[in-house]
C-alpha cells in the first residue's frame, strides 16, 4: 500500500509537493541559522534534485521566498524604528506646571 493510499484510508490528506518544499525549506533555514552553514541549502538541494525535480523546484522556491520575506521584514522593522525614533525626538516637551 502506498503512502497516499494509507493517508486516504485514514482520512488524512497527503501533503502537496509545495507543502513538502515549504516544510523542508523552513527546517533547512532553521538549521542554517543554528549552524551558520549556508552550504546546507545547496547540499539538501542536490539530494532532493536527484530524487524529485518537482520537490526540488518547490524547495528552492520556498528558500528564496523565505529569505526574501526575512529581508523585507528586516527592512520594514528598521524603517519603522527609524520613523518612531524621529517622531519621539520631534515631540515637544510637556509644559511645566507650577
């Protein structure tokens, strides 16, 4: 019995190639953050590519998307910090009473 047949009998949906690629990319990028070894992305890519071109494409698309999203969030957070700091220094001092 195949994994898909087994999943269907249990009522579970088998994950799509895109979901598998996303999960793998997330795990690999966490491992890269933990180890500092950026080469893991390419090593895993080679292993996946040898077995499934569809999964390899989904994995690499997910890696690129997650890295782009992280860069965009870092930019957004830096810009917001800059604007908030500018607003904090531009506020007039509260008047002294008494």
